[in-house]
C-alpha cells in the first residue's frame, strides 16, 4: 500500500451538508466539488453524509458532528451549508473544542432566534460571540438571490458574531450558483 505524502500532509476541511431529500448527492456535492477544485491538492475535503438529511434532528446531527470533530487535527477548517451551517454553529458554541479549529465558514445558513426562524430543538443564536471557540476566524456567505433563506439571516449572524467577516454575493442563489471560489479564497488566506 502506497501513501500519497502530499495528500497525507493536506490541510483538513470538513464540509457539512444542508438538509432535504437527496441534498448530499444531488445538491451539496456540487458545492464540495467546487471547493475541492478551488482549494487544490493542498487541502483534503471530507464530506460525510449526515443522518436523516430529509428531516434533520439536532441531537442526531450534533452526535455525528462530534464524531467528525474527533477525526480532525488542530488547524482543520469547518464549512457548513444551510441548516448544516446552523447546526455547526450551535454545536461549536456548546461543546469544548478538540481540536483547535483553524476557521469556521458558514454558507446560506438560517438564523435561529429573534428575527430568524423558530426551532423546537435548536437554541437562540444571539450570543454566539461569547460561546464560540476563542480566536476562531468566522466567515459568513449569503447569495443576494437566495430563495430559500432570506438575506436578513446573514445580518442577524453578523450581529451575533461581530468579529466575523460577512460576504453577501450578488446574483448568487442558496447554492451560491455552485461556486465556492470566495470561500476557497478566504480559506487559503488563513494559510
């Protein structure tokens, strides 16, 4: 068995899918393909299938995420799309970090709480800045033509995480038109 040394030394990226029937294979796989293409061989993107994608449960996704975190090395990057980004934010705010993450990138995520969407099993996100791991760079992206999650949600996240970088993208939909070039650029900028 031979090991590709360059691939073994690649920086880890964990991509968490959104929710809906067939999203992992038919939709978010295109975001992952764009991210892999844009990042190149210096990065290894892991794309696990989340449990019950057509009807996500916060406790089930939280357990799956904690298992994924256990496989990450210090400096790993985490990316979440749509409800996957929402759940990722909440899990990171609730759980002690192992490993120390290199960055959090959230794309087109619904905000849970006042001004956003209600949830029976996800708490309000208004106090994220106090609960996220200290020192983690946070980036939010939202397409201005998103027909699924209103653009107002990214501004609610901006209030909840004042140190975050917020990018609203013109003529981009909920899937950012399957173009993750801005996300990849920001990931690479972290070194």
